[in-house]
C-alpha cells in the first residue's frame, strides 16, 4: 500500500492510459512434429509511455491457449501447473518490458493443420495476442 500511494503509476485496466505494446513470438513457427515436442512462446509487454505501468496479479500471471481451426482449445498451458494464491504487483518502468518465456506441447497437433496460439495476461484477459502455428 505504501508504494501504491507514493508512486504515480499507470494501471493497464485504466482506459485513459494508453495500452502498452505487447509482442508474441513462437519458435519455431512451423515445427516439425517428428523433431519438435515443444514450441517456445515468448510473450512480452513493453511500456512505451513516460509513466510506470502497474500490473496486479492474484497468482497466475499469464495464460497460453492453443486452439484448433474450429476454435476449440486443445491445450491450456496452465493445466499442468500449480499456482499458489499469492497477490503481487509488477511495475514496468518507462521504456522497459516484462517478458514471459514458456513452452507449449505439440503432442495434440497434426501436421499441415493450422493452430492459433493465444497468450494473455491473467489479470486482463482482453489484453491478448494470437499467432498462427502450422506444424509440418
């Protein structure tokens, strides 16, 4: 509470504050299923403003979904993870970024089909990005 009152921070949930720039990269973007059991997911948020940006969390910080061409979720990154209920705040200084590097499985994917990988902040599900992924 001390830092919340003392620091003049921007809140991502405040519509008056411009949204920070988010990026999502997948590596490889076209995995060879026989060789790649996982795909690296890099989700980052950059604060391009001249004010600090504040992110509030209750436990889990991000979610990554893999969806098939029908839009059905075939993999939820958080399903095989445990999150302790623990509130936290992340402050991103101006011109800095926070980055989350995770992996998703290719086990339920089929060669030649296109999937949508979607990453988002758990505290702000509307702040999401999607990228196509087509395994070979």
